[in-house]
């Protein structure tokens, strides 16, 4: 276990770590999933992720490369808009 001298990987599977070192948030519940990226599935009554789509006015500015699908172009354009700082 990197950074924890005296421990090996198998030690990380002990319940001690899950009981004392981290916690999970409760899962979102319908009808209000509490996030713009989740929506309620009325049939299963669970929150599911929403599909991200580009606005129609943004589609006209995208350029498809050979063998590139629209989701590929959408992902590339979203990454291009990220403020990631200086490039090394």
C-alpha cells in the first residue's frame, strides 16, 4: 500500500478501512434527484444519468473527421472548453 509503510496490498481489503477511513453519501432518490445530470426513471423509480447533448446552434460549428462519430466530436469540443491551465 503505497504511502503506508508496514502494510501490503492484501491489508487494504480488511473491513477496518471501510469502517474507519471513508464513507459513502446516500444515493439520490426520486422524484428529486438533486442534480442537473440525473433524472428520475418513473418506471424503475431510480435516478439515472441524463444524456448530454449539444445545443443545435453548436452543432453547425463542429467538423467531423473521417471515421469520427458525433459523440466523439461533442466530447472533443467539451474538452476543448475546459480551463485546464498551462500545457506542459
